[in-house]
C-alpha cells in the first residue's frame, strides 16, 4: 500500500511525457443473439504487450477493478453477472504489496440480458484501469450503447492513449541585464515638490482569490483529480483510524501550501518586485510568454505533453517512500512535480500577473490561494471519506477540461503578443484583428463543447451533458458579444485584455464622442507614436504638457500608463468613458499620458544615468518609469497625479479604482485646489 502514490505518480508521468502516442488498450463492443429473448453483450479488450487490465474482483487497498454499470430500463433485465473469459491471472504486484487479478493480451467481458417487447436500447458505462511495470493510466470511465432493435450487432472501438517518457528541455530564465554606471548625458526632470507616497497596489485579496480559482481549476485537471480519492484512501488505510488519517492528510495539505508559497517567495526574493514588474513589460519576456502559452495550449489539445526532468521526479520519489512526516512532505512535493504539465500554465500566468502589481507579497499571496485550493480537499475528504462517493468518476470529461483550458491559454497568449506589438510599434495586431482571433477561438471552443470538434485524447461523446450544454451557451453568447467590437463597440467587460481603442481602424464609437474643447497646438512630441483614447487631447511628453498647462492656466493630469497595462485599458474603457468624467477631462485639465514600457530609443542627447537605479535611461519608457519611481516610489500603473504650474501635487494621487464617483471626486478636488492655489502637498 505504501507504493500507491508511486504507482499513480508514474501514471501522471506517463500522461505528461513528450513522445509519440500509443494505444495500450482497444475495446470492441458487440452483441450476440442467444435466443428470441436473450442477448449477450460482449466487451472485448485487446491489450498491447506489457500491459495488463485489472479484473472484476480486487481486494480492498488495490487498484480500480474493471466494472460495468447498466442503466435501468423496464424492457430488459440482467441475467446473472458479468463473466470474464479467460479467467484473470493472479500475480503479486510489488507496487501494491498484494496479489492482484489481471488480464493480458485479450479478454471478453460478457453480460447476458433478457429483453421484453418492444426491444430497446441498453446504455451504461464501464470503468477500468490499465498498467504496465512502469506506469498506469488513471481510472477511465466510458459510456456504451447497444441497440437491440437492430439484428446486426453494433460495434464501437475505443482507444485509450498513454504517453511515453521523453527527455524534457526546460525553459531558461531571461538573463538579468547587468547594471552599468556612466556619466550622465542629460539630467531628467525631477519634481522636487512631489511627496513620495506609495499608492495602493492591486488588492492582495484579489491576487489571493485569483490564485484560489487557479488552484481549483488545477484540481479538476486530469493530472491531479484522479489522485484525490486514491491519496485520501491511502491515508485512510495507512492511518488505521479516522483521526490519524485526518492528521496525515492535513500534513500532506500543509506541505502543498509550504511548497507553493515557498515558490512564490523565491520568485520575489530572487528578482525583487521592481525587477519582476520591469520583466513583465519587457518585449522579449512577453513574446517568450506568448510562445510558452501557445506551447501549453497545443499540449492541452493533445499534441504532446510536458514534464519536468525525470531525474527530479525519481529523486523526490525515493524520499516520498520514507516513513513519517518527512515522507508525507515529499509525497506532496512529488505531486507538485508530476502535475506540472497541468499546473505549469496556471502557475506561470498567476505569477506574472501577481508580479506586475508591484507588491513583493503578491506572488506569495497568489501561491497561497493556489495551494489552499489544492490542499483543502485532501484534508476534507480524509475527515469525511463518505463524500468521495459524490465525486464524479474519472472519464473523458477530465480531458475536456484540459482542452477547454487550452482554448483559454491560446486566447490569453494573444494578450502578451499584443504587448510586444504595442511596445515596439509594429502595428500588426490591431484591435479588430485581435477580436477576430478571439471570436474564432471561442467559436471553436463552443463547437468543441457541443462535440462537433474532437482531439486526440477525446472519447466519443454519445450525448451532451447538461452542464456542458449550458457552458456552450455561455461561450457562444460571449462570442456574439464580441462581434460589435469589430465596429468599435467599447466591450467594457473585456476592454482590459484588448489592444487600446485607438488601434481600431474602423471605429464608430470613438467618432461619436464629443471632441476636445482645447485642440492641440501644432504637432505634439511623440504624437506619431502614441494615440489618445476617447478623442481626448492628450500630450505624451511631460515638459511639453507642463508648458501648455501654464499657457492655458489649467491643472496638469499626469497619467502614468503602459502598453501592457491591463488595468489602464480598463480604466479608460470604464471610468474615463463615463460622460461626467469625460466632460471634466475635456474641459478642466491638460492631460499627459506617459508610457512607462515604451521601447522607443531616446535621442542620444536626452539619455542619462538614473540617480535612483544607476541604470542608463535609453528609452521613452525608461524615462517616464524613472520619473514615476523617483518621485512617487512606485512603479505600478495606472497612476494618476494632478499638479499645478509649479509642479506641486494638488490632491492625493489615485491608482486603479473602477469607482466612477471616486474618480470624479479626485478630478473635482484637484480642480478646486488649483483654483484656490492650494499648495498643500500629499
């Protein structure tokens, strides 16, 4: 029994390997008429050499036996029980430390039924598990249907794939840029009157909840879900009593939490929050993450599987075999390693989003939520083992979860490609092209949910389950919702993920907005590289905007933003587009949008070495990022500041907040302070 986790860990490894797909078992279903009222339903299984299928009768503590479930119907009755022919071989299995019945080569399972007029269709499902001496497939449940109204026997072939191991290549981290100290060529603008006030970053609770949701999604992935009842059963039997089982499962869950939180803390300590935030806006990183998500999507579609190096897994597995709490900890560590093919994309996305908040605690908080979602069920089901019966059985739906997640990964990947396109001004992935791709992706997802599209590992969908049907409705509804965006509809609910409205070539929405009341004076600096949202009159250079605000005697609203800033797009689409906010932005302020992640090189004469970081400031984005960090001690966006002509802050700066009334109060208080020549600093 000690080896049960080892056996199923190898099962997950086999599902996670990156090599060719083989079919270790093939089922052929047929029916044979015995007499006028009786029919034999035959389930024939053919196995590849080296593989075995477990029999109908397995002692407690062993693997999942083969079993058959027949739907009740008044037009037929079962005659006796299922018969297996030939009889199974009984052999000692060192993995389970017990004698187990199994079949090799070929076996027929036969159930005789007696029918009553009129003849009917018999439906049900069968569950089975196959292994070899190195790995196992997770327990699989497959539906069947026999049409007894037809005289000709019906046949259906079902192949269950397994992935063989292959040496993995791991993604190397991007090299850290070496800091250099050079003689300043030109000193930046320094707003000495600004108070260094740290803004509220994205709520750590929001990061925690995002991590918890990610952990729940990972829990129902095929790399983890089959492990839940098996691991809990192991603790229940190994503990000997309920209290001991709960204790062991709790230690196991606590170990999962420690492992993943340590990963989040390691990321923060290794890079630091500032470095992570800079990395998240780096073009090379964004393109690399786009490629990585596409690779994960292809993996989820069944093209191949991804694992960590087998040597890591084997080394941890030897430790997991130890007795006591140390062994339980390494069992949890083993789960983290072998489930990487399912959890890797979720963890990677979560860490990147957490890092960009600018909070050092965010990665650890995200991992805490993720780990809790994984850990709680183990302790909970150990305390109430009867609840295990309410869990859905393993089957084709687990692979469907992976495929749906693959579609989502493919959609999210485009966001990172868009960041690269915007930061380097390639102008290839405009808003309508992005939307067109999303519409296609989610349309295909809807057809997949309806069973119109199948991938390599999918079982035949005999009928559409009700939850799957309603999910398809939601997906198609979301797809239809996006269509008006091709003509410029703001799509506020997803605006944060889309390229800015200004990249839209055919935009009926923005053209309908009231134009600015203070038209630009001549050509603006960087006006050929940036576009203002919502038809606003926006500057893109601080010095130029400050000079203009003095000339028109209006306060200056500084908008620290970024091409890759999701929350910036959300603020523009939801808050700035509000009629009252838009009226104030048009009439009462001079606006300057400073893109902190733009990669356009500064002229040589404008480059300098930062007194804050000792790094050479070479790009437009570097310049505005340095300005923000030096004067506000923050590098998170969006960040809004209102200053007067003497560059004094007029009210409390604002960060991401979708409360429209809050933003109106922010603007009104800044305007009033400017009018009263209020020189209080915040």
